[in-house]
């Protein structure tokens, strides 16, 4: 299983925010953002800080990708903003 933060990067672009802006606003470290850049899992506390800073829900910024989708090459986040 793996994680994707693609939704977060899209949110930052839509809000015209830089990664450094997110670090300051959410009070997270650059290391947390680096882990997210590699689609590595991070602590729920950090996800909560990011959600609070962006006024969003966890599902708006992170997506869990089951092994079966990863193995089959299925794109976990099609470019469709009406997925809620």
C-alpha cells in the first residue's frame, strides 16, 4: 500500500500557495513536507495541522492507494475535481 499527496499539491496550486507558505501556516517542518513529496506516510498530527491551515479534510489532501491498484498501474487520482 502507498499514499498519494497529489490532492494536496493541487490544492496548493489552486490557492496559489508555495510549500514554504504551507510550512509556516501549518507549523510543520520541512522534513514533513519532504516525506510528503516522496509519498511517504506522515503522522496524523501533521495531517491535522495541514487540514486546519487549509480548512479542509484529510481526504482532500491525501489518498491511500491499495496494493492492487498500484500493481495494475491504475491512476488513483484521475483529474476530476467532482469526486466528492
